[in-house]
């Protein structure tokens, strides 16, 4: 895998046919791994998302990866999932054949269907992060799910990796909370802003804060509440294009 490591300027690339989850492999390798170590799999038999949800990871149908990094800025860790999603969305438009949108806290959409997702898992030594595993799943071909979508016809996994891997590395290398530029770029792609939602509370999404919090105003222009975690549920089905 030295050729791929050179291609993407990585410390190492480990490629597998089938694994349970690339995140599990990442955590097994991480104690001795250098920052910038990438794990790829053709198939995941137990890919996972947030809150223990399963992620469909069929053989040769998508990009299933985990990236080991060793960030030291705790503020950057607060927003790492958002940064990874934003930076990946920005480089996938041409392969998707449409604008890739972002949905707090970790999903990428084309129209009303999910294209990709990010899952960040951090291992700590006391109060300091020892390593972070950035899990990223991208449908290259559409899964057998009404809620999922793939890239445009003709796109392939290597083309996607050529864009996604450097984008994730840039996100991992960033410091501090989100900048004004990043907030503006997020808002331009935000699937949720202005929408009525029921979770994590009923109200209207106002966007996100620099610290990555979801901002929701009560119906009728009431107080804005900030949420650092939870799931975002729309009051009505998506109908964006």
C-alpha cells in the first residue's frame, strides 16, 4: 500500500477485503500507529454510526475508511465531525453531480437522501486525547434504501478517495473552533437551517455556533437554545433538491 500512502501523503495505508468495522481496526492499530494512518475496507460487516446505528457497507459499493490522527487542541475536537463533513462535502460536488449538503452533526446529503456520514471516536489518556479515529462512510453506488443515494454515474472509489482523504486530513489539522469562514461555508450547505424540527427540541433551526452547537429557536421567535449533542429530527419530510 506504499503507492497509495505516497499518493495521499500518508504515514501508512492498511487495506482489507472485509472487516467488521474500520474503526475497530483503527483502534487496534492506533497505539503503535503514526498520525496519518489510513484503514480501508472493501466491505464492512458491522459498520456503525452514531448511537449504535448500523451503516450499510456492501462490498465494493462505497468508501469505507478510518483515519488515525493525534490532535492536541481540545477545541478542535469539539467540532471535528462538523469540519470533516464540511470539508468532504466541498470536494464531492462534482462526483455527486449536485451540491452536497451537510446535516448536523455528521451527515452529508444530496437532495433528500443520505450520501455519507462521519463518526469520530477519541481515546483519552487522562484529560488529553491520545488519538482520534475518524470513520467515514460514503456511498459510491446507491444502497438498497429509499433514504440513501450514491455518487453520479461514472464516479469510482479511487476518485472519491483522492478528494476525501486530503479533505479529512485538512479538517484534522485545523485548530480552534469554527472560523467565520467555516461558519459561512457551513450555512451555504446547511440542510437544516430554517426548518421546523422536533428533536432535540421543537423549534426552528438557526444554524450552528462556532463551538459546533446546534441553535434552535422556539416557535414564534422565542429564546434560542444551543445543543451540543443529540439527534436532529425534522418535523416534516425532506423535500429539497
